[in-house]
C-alpha cells in the first residue's frame, strides 16, 4: 500500500513535470531590447537588465539582484536624464540610476505587460501597456494622466512635443495631447497595429499587421495615402531623401516614395523582417528571422549580407560607428559588429561576456 | 508535426468558434464540448469496461477468489488476472480516454497561449498557424481575453473587496468537479479490501483532483475552464448512459456502501 502510494505520487509529479515542460512554460515570447546611451549599452533580456560598457561589452551592473521568472524585461530601456526607465511583464515600470542600477522608484498601476518601451518627453514618461492604457508619469514616478484605448498597446509612441501618436491592437492610430492625455483624434487603420509610427514634418507613417502602410496628416489624422506591401508591418519605416525603407513579415525590404506611397522597389530576403532597420552612411541595414544582416544601398542595390546565429527580430541599433545586433535564440544575445559585419565584441549570458 | 496535427487545427477551430460567438471564453466551452463529443466513442468504451468490471464483481468466481486468497496478495492477483483474461476484460481500458486527453490538454494549452498572443513571438506564431483559406488574421484580431471576471490568458483569481488576495475560484471548482466526476463514475468498491486496483483507484481519486487543481491554479484560466467543462460533460455523458454512482459521494451513506465483500451479489447494492 505504501509503495503504491509512493509510485502514484511519483507518477503524478512526473506528469506535472511533463505537462509543464510540454506546455512550454517559461518559453520566451518576445525579443530583447537594447538602448545605447553615452558610454553604456543597456540590454533588457529576459529576467535581467544589463548595463554594458559600450566599447568592450563588459558588464557594469545588472538589475534586479534577484531575478524572477515572472518579471521579464524585453522592451528597450529608456533614458530620462540620469534615470534609466525599465518596464517589465509583471506590470512594473521602474526607474534606475543609469550609472549604478540602483532602484529610484517604481510605478505599478498598470494591469498588463509592457511590451514596448516608454517615450521620454522632457519631464514626462509615456508608457504603453497591454492593458490598453497609456500611462504618463513624471520623473518622480507619479501618475500625470492615463489614456484608455479599446485594446492592448504594444508600440512606443512618437511625439512632436505637443501630441503623442500611437497604434493599438484595437486597429486605431491615436493622437493624444501630451499635457492632458485628452484625445485629439483617432484614425481607423482597419487592422490591428503593433508598429511604432514615424513622424516627419507633420506626416505620420505607420503600418498594420495586414501589411498596409499609411501616411497620415498628423494635424487631423486624415489618410494621405496607403500602400500594401508583401507582409505584416511590425516596425516604423526609415526615411531618407524622400524614400521610405520598410521591412515586412514576408521578408521584403520595400522602398517607397514618401510622397505618394508608390513602391519603387523591393528586395526579397530569406525570412520575416520584424525589427526596424538602421540608416547608414551608404544605405540601410535590416535584420531578419534567419539571422541575416542585410545592407542595401539607398538605390536598393544589395551591398552585403552576413548571417548570425539566432533571429534578428529586434531593432538594430547604432553604437558609435558600429552596429548592435540582438539575437533571439542565439548563443550570443548581443553582438557588436563593424560596418562590414565583423564581430567586435559579444555579450553572452553564460560566460557573462565575450 | 505536432504543430500541424494538433496546434494548428485547435487554433483555427478555436478562432473560428470565437469569431462566430464573439467571446473567447464561450469559444473554449463550445470547443471542449465538441472535443468531448468527438471523443465519445472512447468514453463509451470506458463506460462499457466499467460496467463489465461491476458485473465481474458480482460474479461468483470472482467473489470466491477474493475470499479464498484473501491472505495471499500475489496469488489473488494471479487468479484475478486469469479471470480477466477468461472473460476478456481489460481492467486498464478505462484509463485510455484519460491518457488520450493528455495530448489534447497540452495541445489546447499551447493553442490557447498562441491564440491569446500575449507577446510578439506568440503573435508571430499565430499569424503563421492560421489557415489562409479558412480564416483571416485581420478578422480575428484583436481577441478579447475577458470572460466573466477572468482574463483567459492569465491564471484566474477573484478579488473581493476587503480581501487582500485573489481567490482561485476556478481552481477550487476544478478540484471539486474532478473529485466528483472521478468518484461517481468509479465502480462500487471491490469486495476484496486487498484489491490493488481498487486501492489505486481510491488513491487516484484523491490525488488527481489536486493535480488538476494545481494546474488550474498555476496555468491560464482558459485551461481551467477546459477542465471544468470537461468534468461536467463527463458527468453528463455517464449520467445519460445510466452509469453514475451518486452513492460514492454520499458520505452519510458511507457505512452502507462499504459493507463486507462476502455478501452474496443479490444483497449488494450497485
């Protein structure tokens, strides 16, 4: 009888373990975010945020001291003066001393996950949350205003200083007064949107998950033009001399005329492009799911491609003259490469560097 | 392979039902009922096997074996096995529907996580799992995860004013319904107190509700909802087949139901 009971308990424990393993508990469901500021590189990667030396990749500090499986950091940390604002999946927004990683304050009013990073506007931090609210707090972490959308907010807003613009899963692009949080206008983007918008000279460029890129008048939200591309749009386009450069989920890099949205050219790559590219002196660089870093000239000619271990989902960042690549499910989560794609340094979790 | 056979059909079916009824919680309930209907042939087999076991316990030879080898567990087991073989009864066949449910539970959990798309990678996967000729991502997004007081994509807790912690109502309901469903569908106690099968069954009835309750407490409430509906449908299916034993949960009748096993079959209650 005792043996039977023991066997049964062991069997149940094994079943529970199997269920937990098979159901994928603990699997990552986002990609790391990286921010460059002064001599630091800040990396939000799972249950830790790292401050790394920008020249060497050495760890200066990490936060929190005691990592938690629930408190996951994926959004790019945002710098507000000497504060580093980090947001997490356990509905927390925390201010850290950017140099030491010491916690200054935390804001816990949100009910959902922070998927993307907050926007810092002088003395205001505007943070989108998956609970459908945009939270604006001051530099002491006190709530200034809240704006409630109809569904989750996954993208960092853009702003001209007076209005903040942001997409929502509820299919709308919102324009909200930066001081009061009151709605100025909203425009139906037809399909849910998770991409950040690009604001340039009074025009907003923003894409939805169905692969339609819109140009809107920032003053009233009226649609100037719309253009369908090969696949869903997950990031803001890049703008250079009247041309928009935009990756999509089908793996294309699209070059569009910013005045009318006409597709000038597109370049096929091997897999989905979700992150924003980066403007270089001689062209643009995009990363894709297959781990390819593709650099094309401004006229669409392919300059070079390098393949790395992992998926390049995240936005590519510039670190001085170099590029920072965040690799999901790769051996090295963060890689600094030169403009020819050669590795300068890397940061890996196990060895804590190089 | 797993994605193609299990996850993708589940996701598409769930999304399709959700699109029809406009609520993801209701979609899970309907989906569960549908899977129970599809799996009914297995349940019917389980009921048949359970009935055969009950009949066996009234069999003269079975009672004789229990009495004769009361003190010799090994021999008793051998004789019982012989009798099972002779009467072509598989005492383990009642476990089959439960075992088959495990891949469904795992698949449902993965489908739920990906359908709720609470993070970018889940959303990316979801967009790839949708059958383009069957559903359009644009039509199903955004999914509303609210059902009654719960968020389908998160573990369920009911917050009551004045109480500074959330009550896991659904997990408690899972424990209770799992216990009730396993007790009332179980055959009456075996005449032999040393019947190992009965012992195992008794222990299963104790541990299984807690295992399911723990899963319901720690995983998404959509899965807990699946457990509750599964239990209720199971009770209904057994009741329709006339095979429920309410006496098993009637504690006040405990003494009556555990009378000595040597009573002649004609005097034993069902």
